[in-house]
């Protein structure tokens, strides 16, 4: 016999979040990490890696992850937002900004940015900085969790330059006040595409 009462089951997809293994201190800031490293001025496809020496003689202080403008950017770990800046436009070359105090910590080359004081599940504390954002979707003092949306990829600041390798998320991570290689905290290994 047919039961006149039907049970309707609605499957709601899980919220998309980047890959992570928080117990081991690894998380991705983007849903799709398949684009790999962003080439940067100075030659060499690995120019977007931490510690890469550029033609200018300067050492790259972060990690550049290629992504299209508007790609969602997520918190890697549980964090408190300590600085935000969203005054830059992708339509204006960064050299046109006055590099004196701009209300955003004097670094116009960073473009729109977010600084986060983060705590890993192990209790270790990190300062994580995201640069060149199109949008900033958090404010100072916000308490965010791993996987929370914080902004979108852009090409503000020095990422505006045609030599920058295109739009990308620049990540800097500090441990005990010193910059460290962000790749050690990523869940997905980056490639040189």
C-alpha cells in the first residue's frame, strides 16, 4: 500500500569553504587554489613566492596567489581584524597615490588590505595580512572564524601594474614579529602555473 504521507527531504548543500586541516595549522584562503603562483616583475614564474629576489634587488616578502578580480577571499584561521583599508580603486595606478600617511598605514603599494591577529588551534599566534583586495568585507574589531568571507581579490596598489602578473592575493604571515613563508600554512600545495 502507498503511504499517503510523504516525507520530503531537502538536501541543503554545505556552505562552500576553503580546504583546511586546522588541527595541523593548515588552511587555504581561496576556494580554488589550482591557479598557483602569480608571476611578478623580475622574471621567473616563481616570482610570487616568499623570498624570491626580484630584478629591483628587493626580496618578495609574501606569497602571491593568482585569482580573478572578485574571487572570494576567506580567513585561514580564527582571527580578530586589526586593520582594514578599502580606499583604493582598481582603476587608478598606485603610483598616483601619495605615499604619505593615507589613513591606511602608509603603504599605498598594498592597495586595499586586511590585517588579522590569528590563533591556530595549537594556540600559536600569527599576524596575517592580505593585500591588493577589491573589496574589504570586515571591519576592525570583527571576530572571524576560519572559512569566513573577508573580502575579494582585486588589483589595487602595485597589483594594478601590468608587470605585476595580474590580479592576485598577496599574503604575508608573521610569527613572533618576523615574516615567515606563507606556504607552510596552506592546505593545498601551490604550483607554478
